[in-house]
C-alpha cells in the first residue's frame, strides 16, 4: 500500500495546505499520515480560551476532528512550541521527524514551503527545513544511528514536495515562492475541505477576515523538491507519478 506523509506546523495547516490531496489520495487507496509539530497555543485567534493550555487542548481536538473529516489514516500532533520552531535545536527536531519517517515509511512526503508559505510564517519555514533534512537523512545509515540501533531501518521516501502558490499575499511579509511543478485537481473536495476548516472553530475569524477564496481553489499546487531517483519533471498532475 502506498503511503503519504504531510508535515505541518499548526492545527489547520493540514486543511488549507493539503486537505484536497489528502482526500484524493485516500480515495485512491493511499494510506495518509499527518504529523503536526505544535498544538497552536500561540495563535492570534484564541477562540475564547483563557490560557495557552486551554487553547492548546481546544486546537488539539480541532486537529483530530479535521483529520477525521479528511479521512487521515493516522494523525499525530507533537508538543513543540508554537511560534518557537526557529529556536529549536535543528538536528534534534530533524531527528524527531526522521524517526517518524523511518516508522511510517512514506512513499511521498508533502511539507510547507521554505519561504514560510504565502503567510510568511517562520514556523512554516522551519517545518519545511526540518522535513527536508529528514527526507534526505532518513535513508542514510550514518544519521541518527541510535534509531537504527534500536531497530528502525533507513527509509528512502521517493519524493518530497513543498506546497506552493501561484500568487503571494501582498498584506504579508514578502516571500519568494517555489515554482509550481505539480498540480493536483481537488475540485471534488472543495466543500469537504471547507467543512474541515470549519471544525477549527477557534480559527474561524480567519475565514471571516480572508474569506474562503484560498480554500476554493480548484488545484493544490506543489513544488517537487527532491526525488530518490534523478528525474526531470514538467506539468505533473499526480504526486504519485513514477512511484510504486
Ligand atoms: Zn500554520
């Protein structure tokens, strides 16, 4: 069975960045995984929560509820500090993601763009950077050897993609987006994607502020960042092309 892993920074990233692709590939029989690094306790929108702990608990529930709607086989949320991913020890964080890759053994990995995605969020950049290192290091026998000594095997994922966009958001910090190499048609899943975003009730102010235009896009756009087998790519429409 083919496997897809998406790595994210905050509860709700799984919806706007990957929601349509998660549904589409689940429907095609792919086992889907989401690994979210924080519980989103530093969000501007607090959903009435009185403390970081309360917001963290609320957003954890929202994450699992959204993943149920997106039919994610196995959602996992970690306890790294929201807004603080750039302050982590790089090797430790990349090592943790490497361990998950060696356990899950995904064929294709999707993550957030190194520029921080259209929102220019530094946590988004860091997830992309940690995951990029983990993609490359998971297959090696000389990285995180203690994981291999404890029984895990090196794992070679076939492809790494960054989510990208056709346009930047002028109201946010300037970013340089990765070029679009791959387009996934998600028209069929737009309503399901919006429904999954709506279970993030603490973040509904975002929908009021920005509208659901970005969730209504017919395609999710990606940049093919690395492949296990060297290849040229142009105009790809299937993230599992040449895999399996
Ligand atoms: Zn985010």
